[in-house]
């Protein structure tokens, strides 16, 4: 059965997006990505070294025919996020961006006002925008209206591993929005991933739950299977 995830003008056979940070080393990162089956890998443009002595993250991932999704992690204003996205477009030759603007340094919760402002600007500049946002149906609709290619509501705060704290809001978002919904942040266990898919998410973005686990490669495989089962 053909079951592709379509975002903007691209199609993917995997519905798992994976991060590239916090792994014990690059080899574990690469092995985990392979085990996950993910085809989209996020990279923080402010944190990666594009001119390192060894092969850069960019080179390692593109050699494996993976789609790089630069994100604006570390940005706190719309202006900073737009600048980072433009830097990523120049450096990585992609107009795709995971838009992330943090409003609180402790919880890393998103700033909806700045996020919508940045999304509107980036769409006008020709970017394919995938915004990390709160699980607020109103904010998600505003991002759709701004022209985003998908919405990426959190399940719970970044790195918390608390799973999906508000399934009711997630169901409202699913019922009202026809664009792809990628659950982003908070997934801690394989069962969390299965539940997200059962509630109609089109995909999931994972990082901490895999990278910081005792066995990242095994966890990546478990997440992949849980998502397939939930789907």
C-alpha cells in the first residue's frame, strides 16, 4: 500500500523526522537515523559547523541522500529567525525551514506572536515554512493562514519526554486543519509515538527521546515500528 507523506511539493515514504543533535558521537547519530528510516533530518543552522576539519553534518547527511531541514533553534525574535533562515538557504541550498522561536528560556515554549510574524515574512520570501508551535488550535490556524506548509504543534515541552499532555487540543487541530500535522517535542516513549499517529498526526519529529536514550539505535527502531503500528 502506498502511504506517502506529502509536504509542499515533496513526498516521503517515512513519517518520522529526526534531529541530529545530542548523540554520543556522529556514528551513533548516523546509525540511529538509518534505524529510524527517517528521510528528513533537522539541523540547527546556528550550531552546526559547516567548515569543520572533518566531514560536516551537512556532508554526512547529504551523502546518504537525506533531506536536510534547517531549523532556527536559538532564536527569540522574528528578525533573528528570518536571518537564520536566509543563512540556511544560502549555506545549505534549501528553501525549507523549520521555524522555531522561543519565548521562554526555561521551558523553551514557543512565542506565538513572533512565530506568526516570522512565518508571514518567510513565506513572502519564498520559503517552505514548517513552524514549531504550541498546541493551540487558534495559533495553528493563524500559521496556516500565513501560508505555512505544515504545522508542528508540541506534545509537551522540548526535551521533557512527557508525551502528549493535551490530546483534546490535538484532536481539535486535526479536525480543523487539512495541512500535514507533525507532532514536535515531548515524545518520550514508543507508545507516545503510536498514540500520536492514532490521533491523526501525519508525522512526528523526534530527537531527545532517541539521542539521549541508553541505546539510541534500538530506540530509533522502536519509534519507527510504533509509528507504523499507530498509523
